[in-house]
């Protein structure tokens, strides 16, 4: 029996404009996401049509490449860096490149992708529970209505729908209910 190991090259938010940060759009701003998608369109074409990479994923400026060969990914990295420098006037941050085996889990867009399933990133999970606890406390103090807490819970339920998150969702709802109904 032979097991094929896939290596993954992850480049999360690697792009540093050469012209300085004083001209950039704030992170999280809707226009920054739109501009990233427009600006990265030539790169998408380069990767899919010129390099003919089939396992390529991009969410605004977070990039993910999957290949059975570590050497192929290292070669790809050099080609990507050249493209960014020459065509887009961008640099890849050297400390933001991760090359790892898929079996180790891949942290990408808020989830950890494993060979046969995905789970919520630990930091995302912690942030989610903190926010719901804060919202439940504010609800108890009359600062937020029940609808606001319910809407937040529904938003997190949507996030958890895309991973192995059923037990986590139940825990989140139970935690919110207990804190909401705790009069202390």
C-alpha cells in the first residue's frame, strides 16, 4: 500500500506594496477586498493558464497551493515571487510563507484543513466564545436585546456549518444560554 503525501504552500496575506503603506486601503474595508480581487486577477490568470496549476486557492490575498511534490512547490514559489515583483510591483513577506504536509493540517481562511475534514482555527474558536460571552453579559445588563445575541449566534452557526462544528455549536449555544439566564 502506498500513501501519497501532499505538500502545501501557503502564502497568507503576503503582499507588501513597494510604494509604501501611506497609499493603502485599511484592512477589513470592503474596498480593500474588492481592490485585492481586481489587482490579483492577472495573477489568477498566470497561475491557472500559464503555469497550469490545478490545485490553487485564493481568498483576496491569501494563497494556497497543493502539490504531491515539495520541489514543485519550491519552484512555484520562485515563479510567483518573480511574477509579483515584475508584473504587480509586490513582494511576498519572507516570514509569511509556509510549506507543510497536508497531514499536519493547513491553517487557511479561519479553518484548519486536514486530509478528510476541516475544523475551526483555535484562535477563531476562542474569539467566538469571548464575543458571545461579552454579548450575553451586555444582554443581561440591558445594553443589547435578545435579537442581537440571537443574530450573533446565527452568524457563528453559519461559520461552523463549513467545518466539523456541530458539537462546538451546541457548546456555544449552551454557553450563551447559561450566561444570558445567569442573573449574577
